[in-house]
């Protein structure tokens, strides 16, 4: 059975491309969803203190809903908000990779930042850290232990997704610590 | 810890486990070199308490204790009372779970207490500069306090433990204003309240929807109970009735709007309110345009506060608006 993954990223770069390619070699169907924010509305929202970008969210929600995915994997707290709503509606798992270390100066500095981060960290089915610095910051500021998983590690993600979907590849498969 | 503890920091926490975590991180960074402890009284489930509190470095260092109470049974007054009664030090410092103490906070607070034994000490509280971006929201809750103010909020206060004992702590019947009540009773017992403006705490800046902030501010209707207990508070009010100038202006504006239907010149009563509200964000045409656009929402919020206080006035039979 082909597993369908939506990777949600605002700046699809090397990491997301590498992950997508690696997963496709493992017979996944992968879509990178990265609708572009609208510049003028973003400036207005920014002037009103909002943590952005936000204006891509309706398009992202539409793309997620249309795609019939098995797992949504977000790489920003903002995108995770849409993924979580999708996940609740469809009964599908959501993964959040926190890509940058969190600090006290960035955790509640803008409107909605704290609410979005909290939802991403506490409500996702799995929270991942790409580096030790991110992992330590998640523990310090959110009291959450996140497994370390390099975004380019396709086989590690394969194990995670299968675990979340309840389909292990082998009985000895382990979720990475 | 075997050495005598010089100061206990007491925190009541409810529905803000992440901000509590951040407060504990700030306490971990305190420069105070004496022996101290922190006591958190909360109503979180065991799993949350374990990861947020028990596994915090302060707990592991033996500096942090926590007391869990049944959800739904707590209040700031009750939880603080449980906290100070469990304190082992002669000095009890209070702060809130939505605050971030400056690293030198405890050091300066205790230094002030040592300079003036038996005195109550109030530090300064400022909106947290790390959260300044949130101030762009139309409805924001934060604190700015220069000590010694009229209300002595426990976001930054230090009491001698024996004084707390003689006063029997916070009034658990008070829905709000229990910190004001305690400080006024302390003064009635002859205690002096001194300032420690360098003992600084930063307060969260939280944005709310209009409905959310109206709901939050409904608790202020119980200020009538506080005023009835402490009539001397009226010296802080405008004309002995209005909690602050904002309430006075919105009440006048509302009266002017209604009465102008019969007598149009009374519309002039809205001018002080509009003039002040349009300058809320500062000067410059952009800021004034923004503030002016926000007037309807601000007016609703402030009028709802006045109505809440009016309801409290009826309940407690003493006029506060």
C-alpha cells in the first residue's frame, strides 16, 4: 500500500527535497505543499503584531483537504495549525518538526506565536528535533522530549510514519529515540 | 538543603503550565547567593506536574517543591495561602506564573527587606519587552507598576512570614483584589510598605479578542467587595466613585450619547473620551488613525467593565464604577 505524505514547508529547500526524494525511493507518494503568502496582507498582519506568514493557510488547507494524504508533516508551527485541523477532521496523524531552537525571546514575541507553538508541540502526534540545540530548547521551554531525527533521514521518517499509521515494516522496528 | 532558608518564593499557578515553566527558568537564573526555595501551588494533572515541575533543574537541585490541589478548588488567594504556610523561610516573596523576574530580582528584593526589617516590600513590574510585539493588538493585558502603588499586586511583593501569620494570609472569600486587601490589612496592623524599584519583574503581554477580554474583566466586579471592606481605597478613585479616569470618561460618554437624543448639546460629553482614546497609541497621524479606528472596540470593553462594576455595586451595596 502506498503511503501518501504531505510535507508542509514555507521554504522548500534542500532538506524537504532530500526527504521527499528519499521517501519516494521507499515507494511513498510525497507532495511538498508550500503555497506562497500574499505580500500586502502579510505586511498588514505584521503591522498588527501577528506572527507570520499566515496568508498561505487557506490555500494550504485546501491543498491538504484535496490530496487524500495519510500523514501531514509540518515544518513550521503556523503550517502545523492547518495540519492539526485537517488531522482532527480526517482522523490522520500530524507530525511537527521544529526546525529552529526556541528561545524565551521568540516563544511569545508576536500575536498567536505562543498559541500556534503550543498547539504544534502539544497536539501533534509526533514532535521531532533535527538538532540537539532544538531538542534542548523544546525541553527547556515546553517540557517536551522530542526525538532527534535529521530531516534528510528518509528511512527514519519511514519508521515514524509507519508507527503512527500502525503499519510496522518488521516486528523489530523501533521508533528512533 | 540543611542550611536555613532565607527566602521562599511562592507561586500560585492555574491554566498556564508553560508560563510557569518559563517562570521557573527565570528563577533558575537568579543571582541571589543566599539559600532560597520556590513553592508552586497548582492544580495540574500528575503528568503535567511531573514534566513541567518535578523534572525542572530547580527540583533536581532541591530548591523547588510543589503542592497539587484538586482542580476546581483553587483560587489565587487559597493557593498563595497554602504556599506561604508551607514556606520555611522568614521572608516570603510572591510572584505570578505569567511573570519573568529579572535575574537580580530576588537579590534586590531580599536586600531591601534586610535594610528594612519587618517591612513589606514591593518591587517594580513592567510589560515584558520580549513580548512587545503583542502590544500591536487592540485588546491587551499586561502590568506596569512603580512601587509603592495603591494596589500592591502580588506579581512582585515580599512579606515577612510572621506578618502573614498574624494577618491570616489572603482573604479566600475575595474573588479578586485579595492582594490589595492583604496589603491594606498589613498597613492597618502597622506594617510599612517600602519600594524596591530595582527588584524588577516583567509581566506577560497577552492579546485577547474583545469577547475574551470582556470575560476576563468581569472579575473586576468584585472590586466592590474590596471597596466595602476598605473604604480608604476611595481616595484613589476619581470623585470617590470611578475606579480610574477611563471609567469616568466612558460613563460620561455613554450618558452624553443617550441624553443627546433629547438634548443634542450633551453630545459634548463624548469629547473627553474620544480625545483621550484617539491618543491611546501615541502621536503621529498613523498611530492616531489606528487608535481612532479602535475606539468602538475599546468603548465596548470599557463600558462592559463599568457595567460589571455596577453589578458588583448592587451586589455589595457600595458604589464603584
